[in-house]
C-alpha cells in the first residue's frame, strides 16, 4: 500500500457562470487522493473571471500563503490549467511547489498506464504540456547572464540548460509521434478488417468510474464462460487506460465487437485528448455507443454533458446511442427499466444485462431478414457455415437438398441469392 507522502491545499476560482464549481473542487480532491495526496484544506475565490497573470486575485495570494504555512502542506493544487505566465508568477509569489489540474490528471494517467501505447500517449501529453512551461517548472535555474553582445556564449548556464531541455523535449515529442502513428496505422488496419468482416461494433463510453469495465465483464460473463477475456475493474478514477476489444457471440449466433475506451472527466487536458485520439476513435467508428452513466451521482447530467462534449471534440457524431443509467441500486429508481433508448440497471448487481442485450440487438440487427434456402447436398460447407454463424429457425431434409429457414444480414442473403427460394 502506498504511503501518503504529499499533503496539499487545493485552490479554485469560482467564476459567476460556472454552475458546477463545487463539484469540480470535490472532484479535484478525489483526483488528488487517487494518487495518495492528502488534501488538508481549500481556498476559493469568487471572481467574474480568472486573473490572467496570477489566476487568483492579488489579495488572495497572502491568504493562500497563510493557509499553506499554518498547515503541514507541501503542495498547492489549482483547479484549472495554469498558463505558463500564471505558473511562473505564482511560484515567484508563493515560493512553494505548485501543480494544476492538468498536471494532476497527467500524473494519474502516467501511473495507470500499463501497455506501451498508453505509456507513449501519456508521455507525449506530458511533454507537450511541459514544453511551454519549462521556465516555471525549472524556477530554480539561473537567469540569463550579463553581457553586451549576442550569441550563446553570453547566456548563463541556466538559460543554456533550458535550451538544451527544450531541444531534448522537442526531439522526444517527434519520436513519440512517429511511434504512435505506426501504432495508429496498425489500429486502423484492425478496424478495416472488422468492417470487412461485417460484424457490427459497439463502443462503451462514459465518465470515469461510471462502471464501464464492470459492464463489459457482465456482458462477457453472460455470453462467454472464458474468464480470461474479462478486463480489470476497480472502484477508482481511471482504473484502466487500455482499450479492450472483445467479441460477443449471442445465443442465436449473432455477433458484435465490444470495445471499451478511457473514461472522461471534466476539464480533461487538451493534450491528453489529442494524444489518446486514435484510442478514443474506437468510438468514432462504432455502429452503436453504450453511454454509461453513474445515475447515483447528483451531477450525472453534467457528467453526460462532459462526455458528449469530449466525443464531439474527436468527431464522434450522429452514432446511435443507448444511455445506460448504471448503479440504479444506489438510488430509489425501480430497475431494470427500459424507456426508448435508455435503460436503468446495475452492472455491479448484475441486474439488467438480458434487457440491455435485447436493446443492443434491436439497434444492431435491424438489417437482418429471414430467408428460406434450399442447399444442395453437395454444398454441405454452406450448411455448416450457416449452422455455425447464423440463426437457424428451421431445418428440413428434402429430395433436392437441405431446406433451411435462416435469419441473417441482408448482405449475407444477397451472397447466397442462388439458393434462396422465392
């Protein structure tokens, strides 16, 4: 078990138009605790807009310094992404370690990343965030030395080190982009193969810790006894960053691909969204989205808005969506219940899975039609293929061959047109 080694004061500016400020501060505390930072207190300020040079008002700096010094804190965490100048000015005025919401989320992602692709994506986002902030993040470096002429020889050791750091970061960013492009190409090849297979794709999306991994496991358990296919599930923020891809085979032989994506959070760093773009685009290429919502949270409507906005940012639009109001067991809602394209259920309690699968089938397999085919006895491979991959309604053996009534995709009926009875 990790030992608490950092203690923090969290700081936020409540702008007049922000209706979710209190929730954002509570979420900031939860994010800090996700990496074992103990939050000792908070300082907030009501402003019409954030101060462009110091984030908070000038007069608030003294209050923050007093709260910081009176506590055992060794860290300040700000609720928004600080600009390079804001970071420099705050470090100068407060003379302590400062991180912002973006740095905190990037740190969580860095600790949670398991496979090489996720690690590269997080590292790229961290470097892109760090590059314009090197001066603030390296506040202890010496400033530019004296001298009247231009040229590198007149620069102090700190400034020279700064330029070397910049060059090193730029080179590493370029290297990571090349490697991720290669991985992205492989992912795109896999997507095209899935499209050619004709198997529809269902993608699970939603706010972090809404129950996406739990839902995937319950769907797998209901349709497949192979436990090795299950994914890690934990009651924590960003428990998994890796995209899971599984094939679901239903009792009537229909199949679909189920993918899971990284969870969202309010003010998700732009660099992180860009770095994880190829991973998130699993949702962009889906035939159906399962939007998982923690309905027990009072802010679940806001969480849905954040998820939809983030999906819009990466170009996920006009894809049929089932809203899954999960954790209904923690509310007074009667469940499982289906209304239009929504279902109230509890993946944790394993309640509502059959009803959800019915809803998924209704969305995915509208293009399925029932065909009656006469398959000659010397074409037994077709009968074998249909028995393995299609929903057989009836089979009879006639003189001319095997008479089959089959429910299958319209495209498959067209492919077997010569055997279909009019």
